[in-house]
C-alpha cells in the first residue's frame, strides 16, 4: 500500500487517556498453557501478569491421537488457577484460545468441556488458518509497517503468512511442524528429521511466501534469539526487533540442531525448561530459511495473543503508531506537566527540516518520554534513563531505534558524547542518527530550562539560524530567562548543530505563528563564542 492511498496514521502525542480495565488471554498451546493480563485492550498493550504452565498437551499425540491423562489434568488445573487470578485482578474480558493439540486430539472436545465445567471458561478452538492470521496480525501490530513472511512455530504446528503493511496476505499455511512433533523426529535421528521437515516444507510451504524479511514468532525461536544475543554479547538484550542476516541465523541454528561435537552446544541465556525444545526450533528455522531464502530474520515478541488484541480494535485505533502510544502511556504519567510534551513536539519540528515519517515518529516518542526522569537524582538521570529506555517493552521499534531514543534522552540530561554507558549500544546507529539524537536532547535541555515546562512560555519563543548563529527569539511579553543558565543550554544546542554562537533576542515584531526552518551545518565544535541579548 502506498502513502497516497494509505489511511491516516497520526503521529501526535495527544493527552486523552481512555481508562480501561485489564484485559486477559489464556492461550492453551500444544506445549504450554499461559495467562497474560494486559493493562488494557489497546494499541500498545503492556503485560501486567504473565505466567505459564508447561502442560505439553501435544506430547505423544502423533502416536496415540489423544492427550495424555496427566497433561489433561494439568491443563484443567492450570486454567482453573488462571481464571481465579483473572477474577482477582478485575479483568474485564478474558479470552481463551486453543490451538493444534486440542484441535487434533480425539479427546480435545472432552478437555474443552472439562475446562468450562471446572473454571467457567469458554474455549475458542482456532483453526490453523486462524492461527496464521492472528500471528501475522501480531507482527503487524508490533512493527512499523512490516512487509515480510511471518512464521509462528508453536508446540504443535508452524503457521506462515505474509504481513503486507497493515493487512494479512491471502496465502495462509499451517503445518504439523511444531516443537513436539519435531522433537519426535529428532529422536529418530538428525538426518531423518531433516529429510522429513524438508519434505513437509516442499509440499506445504509455497514459494509465493518468500520475501526479503522473515519475522520469527514463537517461544522456541525467541529462545534462539536470546541464546544468540548472549553468545555475541549483543549491546541491546531485547528479543523484539532483534535482527540477523539469514546466513548467520542459519549457521547458528545448525550449531544447535546439528552440533559439530557429540555433546550438544551450551546455550547460555536460555531457561532450562526451554532448552529441551531448542534443537527442534533450530532445525525448523534452518530449513524454513533455506526454503524461503530471505535476506534477514527479525524476531518478534508479539504473536497470536497480540494479534487477537489488534483484531478487536477499531480501525482508527489500529492505525495509531504503537511506539508513540507506548511512549505516551509510559512517559506522560511520569512527567511534571504532561501537556508540555505535545508543545515540545511542535517546537522541535523546525530543527529537522526534511525529516522522514520514520524519523518524525522517533522524535515525537522522545518528546513523550522527555521528562520521565525528573524524580531521579540529578547525577543519575542521564545514565539511568539511557539504560531504561534501551530496555523498555516498546513495540514498533528495532534495536537502532531503541538506541536513538535512549541517546536522545541521555543528551537531555548530559552533553557528553563519550559517556561510558553509551557504549557499546551507540555503535548500532550511524553518525547522522547520533547527531540527530544530540540535537534533539540538547533542544530538550534548552526548552525545559527556558520555559520552566510552561507550554505558554515555550510557544512564545522560537529558534532560527542567522548565518552561523542560533537565535532564540522571545516575545517582549515573555520575561527574560536566567541568562547564565539558558546561555549554557544554547551553547550545547548550537554546538550540536555545528553553529558558531547562540543568542537570545527579544524582538518586537515576533508573535507565535509559522516557525522558520532551522538550518544545521556540519559539526564544528571548536572556537565557540557566546553573546547573549536581553
């Protein structure tokens, strides 16, 4: 879909918050049963509670066609407990979904009936195509306008479909290549398992699903991402948005499912109960990547559950930006003056002429987060904010985006570009992005100091460049700021922009209106000379 025909996608902060009660999902998978309670049913849902029970419903299903009695009982007990927790948390709506194991088992209907009798929960058994659709909607909800193949490997099955910006492609695939059946294949030998997986992919995974990007969804594949991040000492340890070249991903996957030594490869960073299914996840990822031949793999923390949430939203809410929604939900309640963030977004726009929509959304999100650390000790604000923002559960971002946001907030509190805590994460963004982050953070410092976080005062001033000077124009009705402190802030901003000097000027003809564009030259840090006009 092109921008010319795309629906309206607002990039504003806004101040209205519709207070909603928590929303929950019980996800009855083939390997585990999980309850996730989200803060609300919304565009950027944040988990408040997340617990799973390893019930392994799909274990032995291929041989017997039935769910084992012990796993049957554990599932009933887990759902009864989850129903009680959801009630205690005042969850407004609790959806219960079941997938491959209950779908295939001869006694699946008996388990559905037992769950309803014991806990009062009504189970919705999803078809394979529904699984594929909801998993792909989860990726659509969790990334910025994604285009690529989406693969969701669960305990019992593998679903594949295309994410095409804001819609799911027409081709939906569900194959019995989940962790448990592939574990059974591996028990018969690695070569035999590889042949069997390849044959099922050849017959069931059409090449029309091949795209340059492959989005990997599911607990087993997330565990692979965690293991790889630990191995390479990745500077950002967040699974969502972690990206690898397809060749590197295949090489790592092979080291797991087909290690060179007889003893399986150690996988630090992976929970012991997840380690058992790691070889099966690695085998399927390796063979899917061989089949579809993408250029890169992007791991997603969002899948079926989040896709179900996304499907329940109005079209207007679906098209809101997930990063900005998350940033304002986290940042504005922590701010001293929440409405100042929206004014700051308008005020800083002129600093970045020609910015792309992707750059605008990062700048607006940073404005929403710009005052979240005001309660912290001053000497800790820069470092602590950088580390927190780097790891926050934001969606709609990749790792370089996270670093940009964290760097901008660092420069909000500290002008040093060589602060030790910036390494090694800062290497994920180029010089241009670093410079933008420094300009934006320095503008935050100036705006908060000059205006006292007053929207009216900020709107009575504007920035413009005149030759090699940065000028802060203020209206005569605005009280003169503290010259020494504000001059220091202008110094940092002008230096970030590559300008020689910075001044404040009171101008009779100035009034709030259209803001002039700011022209930023190359970085010229030496020989700054400061004048200040009142």
